């Protein structure tokens, strides 16, 4: 068998990059039987059925370090979550959804706040205070003034990174300011750019490597969201070394596969308050003598984060009741 990595998956066909070239493969039926879907980024073993036409079969998927559903990518170790402080207005509930999904995969999380030069009501400091108190690194940036751009480059270095965030927050602008330096950070790494439709992921990749010529599109004037120009996740080899993934956009995030009892584990600020009356069984909602609720009252846990936790908890429970 030959070892390789899935760089693209379309309509049940998987394209595997190997030392002997690119093979178009089907996956063994056992994967479907075991409810396992091969993902872009997977390291696999294949058997060759037609060497002349580079056809094969995926026989084995090696153990994944991480697995993301949105975007569908395997083997990532860091999430850079990008939100604007203005235009569009930041919705912290959506930010917390990103965080929960990243925490579930034990990813290192960095929150990037863009367009701080437009901030006239101290929104930057308010958000920064909430999430730094919760234990996250927060980096305010301005592509216009190039504020803290060097710090972003440090976060990219030697990591497999997901760029995620809603439309219009300035993810592409953030990187376009230093495109040559971004290329240096991408060199010899595998980097994933992810986010909702219309944020300019494909446009950015076209600037990074002119050989890509990826299809791009504009934001819809009618729905004020991006159009789906990227239809599938795909890894591209950079001409200067390394690999980068372009991924389909998205406009919402659900937590359907998270159990209500597990949600508290993805709010890391709760970890220091484990002396609740009901111990690990405490949901931190209506229980008496709850250490987490006391910490919220004392200002040790941000009220905004706790309220977001309760909102997500109720959504998960309501979703479970529909089935």
C-alpha cells in the first residue's frame, strides 16, 4: 500500500497526494458501514487498482489529531477566531459557538478583534476584558494602521491554523496587508483558512499563489451575506513550500452533537470552580451552592460568558427534545 494525504473530496471520490503522484480513489465500504467519512487533511493508506490512470482505493485512515465539522478538515492544532468590533456588529453568542467547537477539539484559541480604528464606544476593551478574564489571548488589530500585525504573524508560525469568523470582519484584509510575510509564515506548514461565505478566502489564496486561480464572488446585496463560490474543501500545495486549504463558507453554527452535560467542559473559566455541592454533576444553572454561579456574582467569571452558556445550554436541550 501507498501512504498519502487527502487533498480534495468530491462526490465520493478522494484525491490522494502521494510520493508517486496524485491518485483518484474510492473509499472502502467498511468506512460507510462504520460511519466514518474520510476528510481533507486525513493521512491515509491506499491500494492501487490502475497505475496507468492513477486509480486506487482508500484502505486505511490514520488516527486524526483533531477533526472539525465546520470546515470539514482533519489535523488542525490552532484556531484564530476573527471578529470585528464594528461593521458588522459583533455577536458574542456566535463567537462563543466558535469557541465551544474549537475547545471540543482541544485547539489552542486566539481571538482577533479587527477594525479597532472604527471603535468609538470602547467596544474593543469591553470584549477584550471579557475574554481575557475567561483565559483567552485577545489581539486587537487594525489593517489600516497595521496595529499588532506582527503578533498575528507570531500566531501563524509553525502551526496548523484555522482562520474562522463571520462575514465582513476583515480576515482577508488582515492578511492582505502583509502578503509577502504571510507567505513566509505559510512556508512548510499546513494552514487552513475557514470562515463564512464572502469573506475573501479564495481571493486571498489567489494573491498568495498566482497559480491557484480560484473562483471568487461578491457579497450578496440582498441577504448581506457571501455567495458560495467554494463548494468543497481542498488542500493546495504552495509553490514556495507548504500547503493551504480553501474551504466552503458558512452562515451559522449549531451544537447539535454536543450533550448538555458536556457543554460546561468547553467553558474553560469554569474549571477553577469545581467545589460545587453536586460536584461534576452540577450544570451550573439551578443547583444550590454552585461555585460557578458564586464566581459570576463575585465578578470572577464574566457575566456575559455565563449568560451565553445558559443560552447555549437551553438551545441544546430544546434541540434534543425535538427528536
